[in-house]
C-alpha cells in the first residue's frame, strides 16, 4: 500500500458517495456493516464503500453514534441489532479507553491505572462476547487503534510509569489477544499498519477540535482499505497462483543475451532486490501458493538459471508448472490454468513489462495484474504489501497443502510410468478417512465450502456457524474426508452433508478439492454416503446438482453413477435396485460420532 | 473560480452543479450540514491547494465567504 494523499482521499469519498447513490447497479454481492467507535467516524461510510467496491463487494454502512460501544453491544434492543449487520466494525481508540490516564497521568498511577486497564479491556471483551452471541452469523472486526503519543510525552523513559506508555501498550496487546476468543472476531491492527506511514499524517487537529474526529480522510481511507483486505482474507477471496516473468522480473538482464553469468542476481546491490523478491515468492510457496512461469525465452537458457545459478532462491522444484516458449502469454496462462485445474480468477501475473501486463489485463481479465514498480529495488516491499495473498492466519492444513502440491508432481510423473490408470491407482495405496465434523475440523470444512468451485455439486457456502447448526440438526450427517497415500497425507480435502427425512436421504453438499480428483475418491465417498443413508433407514438417495459457471465437470456426476434424473437438478437412486460400485483399491475408514 | 467551487460542492454534496445557486449558503443548501461542511472544507483545501485554519473553517459558510477567501489566495484578513 502506498500512502493516500488528501486529494486521493477526496476522490475516493466522491466515488463512494456515487456508489451509495447507485444502489449497487453492478449487482455485486452485498454486505451490511455497522460501525461503532469511541469518536466521530461519520466520514467513514463512503470510503468503506469505495474500498469494498475494489474487492467486489457493495456494502451498506450504518454508523452508530460515537461513544456508546458497550451500550450498543450489550443491549439486545439497541439500534445496532435492529440493523441485523453482517459485519460489525469496532473502533475503540486507546485514548478514549484510557481517557482518565491521558487527562491526568499523575492521578492515574499504580493500582488505579492497572485497575483502569483491567476494567476497560474486560468490559470491551464482555461486550464483544455478547455481540457475537446476539449476532450468531456476523463477523466482528476489532480495530487496534493506538494513540500516537504517550499520556505524558515530556517524560522520556518508555519504562517510567508516570509516562503511561506501558499501560497504552498493554491495552493494545490485550486487544490483539482478543482474536483468540472466536473465529468470528477478526483483529484489524491499524496501530501496526499505520506505523509504516507514520500515524501523524492520519490525524488533523482541526477535525479533532471541530468534529471529534481522530482520523482525517487519508486515515479513514487507509483504514477502509485495511478492513477490506481483512474481509477478503476472512472470506477467502484470495489468489492461489503466481505467474512469473523471468528476465528483469526474477533476475536483472536478459539471460538469452547476457548468458548465465551475465544476469544480475546475488547478495549485492540491485541483485539482492531480485533475490529478495524471490524470497517473498518462496515464502508464498511454503504456504501453499503455486508458483508458475510464463516467459518468452529459450527454455534451455531459462531452466539453466533455475538449475545452476548460485544466486537463485527459487529452484525448478518450486515451480508447479511453466511455459517457456515464444507464444503469447495470454495463451500460456490459459494453458497453465488448464494444467493446474484451477480457475483463471486464482491467478496473479507479475511482469516488469507494461506491454505484457496490458496484454494480459485485456486478454485474460480474470487474472490480477499488479502494477509492478519499474525500479527493481521497490519491488520486494511492493510485493509484501499486496493484499491478494493475505489470509487471517495459517493453519496446519495450509502448510500440509503446500507439501501435498509438491507430492502431486511426483505422483503425476508416476502416473505416466504406470501402464494403465487402474494399475496406477492401485499403486498409490490410497486410504480415506471419513469423519463427522467436530470442533477441530469445522474451520477447515467451512474454508472448503467457501473456496471450492469446481468439484462442488451444490456450491453451498456454509460458514462455521452454519456448520455448527447443521451438525447439531437431527437426521443430518456432516462429514469431512481426508486422503492419505504412499506419498503422504493430503489432509481434509472433501466435505459432504447428508440429510435424511423418512425414506429419503438427500446429499445436500458434496465437494472435493481438485488435488484429489481423478483418483476415484469421489466414488468411495459416495459409497459411504449411500451406506449411511441405508443405516438411517432410507430407501432413496437423492443427489442435487446446482450448476454454476465453474462446476460443469460434475454436471453428469449422479447420472453416471446410476442415479435417475428426477425433477429439475435432482437425481434419485433406489437402494432396493442398484448401488454404485465402490472402488476396490481405496481403503475406507469411517469415524462416526455417537 | 465560482464554477470550480460549485464543482467541488457538487461532488461533496452529491447535487448537480447547476442546482447550486450563486449565493448558496449553509442555511439554504440542505446537504450543507455540519458533516458536509467539514467535507467541503477538506475538499476545497485539496482542490485549491490551500490550508484553512480552524476559525476560518467556522466562517466559510457561504459561497460569498468562500470565494472571497480563495480570492485572497487563501489567506485570512488581518483584523
């Protein structure tokens, strides 16, 4: 993120006002925000609209009068709850939480000061708990907002209790820790992010004294962006694949002309900037983002750099796929998408050449094309600030997925050596574990519901809360599926919901991650659902298919397995007649909770 | 200059520039409330590259006052 000038902030506000009047004419998905703060943020709504429009959301923003955070959250009859918001943005400024301390630090030392910190943070935490309870579907975004000054600035030692800095920092630390109380509480660390620009530029004394506004327009605009990137990350609206140019992007110079020893890449000078960009890319790779290459080059020259240049941080093994040839890059990117079985809207294209960037923006508009700075030394920090790969946290499953993509490549090479598909599949020693969803798997299950597009029969976007309710409903089975084979553990990569009512069991959801497709795992999974339906006394199993722009590949899933087309989008299997065969080469474990 | 001010007002208040009278003021223009006023002041600063002191902000509540202030190059008259 670059800093936002007052002119830019005014333009954003004007755009936001126009969006407010437009009534969502682009028909973007909508979200209702309620904002509660300890100071005046009446200027925030249009800026939030503008930031969210750029991530493809139309938001409605309701600002409750400032200074009533706890009252609004604790009272079930308050204005806040009357609006039924999807998201609640809390902005408690530490200066307001610790007002008596800032007013007169000398009167607030020792026990009284500690007491103030404890009371205020406990009250806030309690109101948030009540908010999450009163709005069981909503997400709460808690802004950590520092003060930019200590209560007594003229005392210099940061440890001096009279200065009050330690108390301010303790409150901020408490707010940061609150993230652990619920998966639906997202911490927006404005204090940390605003440091990079200097918090002074986000404050205007006139706005404070004339209107009780602690943030000026650039501040509110930057905060809106930050809330937007947390929203994107929370909802999994992030990208999964980087397509890299090589010459002058991964290294300095043109390898086809300068040769292996002539390119700029190493521990010194600008070569280090190229290396640092590679380090950032490797970090993404380690967390499951796929790295690919689309380069116009002689493949042998380019691959020699990956294999033999001492300065390379990225090696050939880190690339999930590459296209190094002389064809146009739009075609290369389409081929990469096909090879990886991922949608183009998962892709980000990095290229130093503005012409190539424009070509991709026009030719493959789904691909995100950041405006890579011309100066290589600016690129590592530019790249770190990109929000398209951000996520709220990193789970073990994410790390495992990164591992498993690498394994997929080995598995694929094995596939080409085995003489037939059945022989290949049998050689994998596949084992699947199907388990009723539980506290430890809810998060991953919801994540899959949000992210899986292709092998997804009904594309039900269940959240953690939805799943908790489903799992508790009578006649309902909510299952996750995990896959192991001789190369390793892919973790949870499948999900299904089966609802049984009388003699009919309906498969409400069925999805698999693309990493485990083409291995008949879907058949084994279906087999378990069918046996479960039988256990529950059903005679019919009904499968649903809800078409989307991305799930064409499963349109014929049920008919291909002996289900008879019923009414629109429904397929019926009579358990007294035929049962789809289950693949013999997969061993199945079912762990069902009582 | 008046036209430029009207354009800024039009953006800030969300009304067409043609509908803003030459003698517009905070009394007569509906969307010129206290919040609109703060936004207008910030937008004028950005558009005309001036800095408006807090007391002047409280005074610039009509087209006349605004154009006079900008006509002086954004300086406050010495009294």
